[in-house]
């Protein structure tokens, strides 16, 4: 069956340092979405990647989808305390519109 | 737009009691999802509906869990009888499905359930 791992599970950084979380799949993904959940909050959609090799940017956030569509990453440049939270990747099952989520990466930022 | 609405926000109950969680999706969305989140298991999909019809309930833990969507603007998740291991945050999410591709899901604020 499909195996998708999200790493790392936790990441603690000093404010201003960069941060990256990865989702790696054993099979090709049709698409991938990224969500952010603040402590005590609910997941909020960040981006969807569909095309092989796709790269999208949102201010300090850069999202990539691998050429083989088996891996994806979320990179934050110069983290700020407002970046604190858990970042989830979610991958689709094709026509059934169902997302499966990774375990998430909890990011903490030391001011 | 009010977003996805869930009630109650917090529920504390005793083992064996029936619990009903409620969700109002965003108007116009045709897919609704129920998730459970715990530290140990992360964010798990329990069931989802498309156009009010249950499509996949393979994530429902056992027969104690049931979900309904009687119309496009309302869904319930019921646990009967509840057990302490059901303690978790339950999220409802909705999306507008089109074009054969998953679209972003909008999550509600969640219901924090504690079963004593």
C-alpha cells in the first residue's frame, strides 16, 4: 500500500533560522496539499501542488513537488514566532476526493 | 462567510453516554469530512460525504460511531456508547469538489471531547 512519511516530527529553531519539512511517498502522488495548524487551532490550507517539479512561493514559504511526484517539501526562510505550529502534508486519492494527512511536523521558534 | 461551524466546542461526558457532534459546512460546498485528532494517531479521516451521500466510512473505528448528513447544510457524528479512548478533538471540514481534483478543505474549529 501507499506509504507516505512526513519528517521531521519535531523541529525547534532560533528565530531567523530556516526550516524545512518533507513528505516522502513510496508511490506517485496525484497531488499534494499543505496545511498549517496553530497550537489549539484547526488546520488551515496553505497550498496545493499538482504538477511534476512544481515550485510555488508564498512570501517566506517555498513549496516544491518532486519531479517524480513522490516527494514534497515546505521551506520557511528566516522563521518568525508567528510560524509556530504543526505543518501537515495531505495527499489525494484521485477521483474520490479524499485526503490522507501525514503525522505533521511541529515547529517551535525560540525568539 | 461564517466558515464551517461545529458544536459543541467542548464536551465532557462519562463513559457509556451518547455523544452527538454537529457540523454546518460552508454553503455551496458539496463534500464534508469528519476527522479525529489525537497526539498518538494524528489527524485521521473517519468518514466523508459527497452530495450528502457517505462515500468512504472505512476510517470509522467501530460500530459505536455513526455519521449522518440529512441535508447539504448539516451533519452529525454520534458515538454511542462513548469510551475514554474516544477522547480527542473532532474536526469537520468541507470542500467544493470540481474538476476531478481535490480542492482545499476548510476546517471547523473542532470539538474537544473528553470521556471520563
